[in-house]
């Protein structure tokens, strides 16, 4: 089942990255009028960089986790098999 789920997982991951980037851009616009600082920018204030990275990391993890979970639930609904670790099967 993992082989069948791999393309779905990759597609969902790409979609999640795109959606997370758009959400981060909108959230950052509320925080600051300027573009978020990049770590390689020597002039970027550390506090501003920390805030940008924390928001970006939280958004990406949240969106990716929810997307992955949804893809797995959809796959399981279609195939009847959960792609990944299934504690219910291990207890049996």
C-alpha cells in the first residue's frame, strides 16, 4: 500500500507547501509591511527574523500535517487500508 500511496503523498505535500506559503504571506502582511527577512540577509534584525521563521515554521507544519492526515484518510476510505503505521492492527 505504501507504493500506491507515494504519488498521493508527494502531490499532497506539494499542494500543502503552496497553500502554506500563501497563508504565511498573508499572516506576515499583518505583522509587517516589508517582505519577511531571509536568514542570509546580514542587515535583517534578529528579532524580526525569529518571528518570521517561527510563524513560517508553524504554518508549514500545521498545513502539512493536516494535508497528510487528510490524504491518508481519503486513501483509507478508497482502499480500506491505512497507509502507514496503524496501532489498531498492531494490537490484534
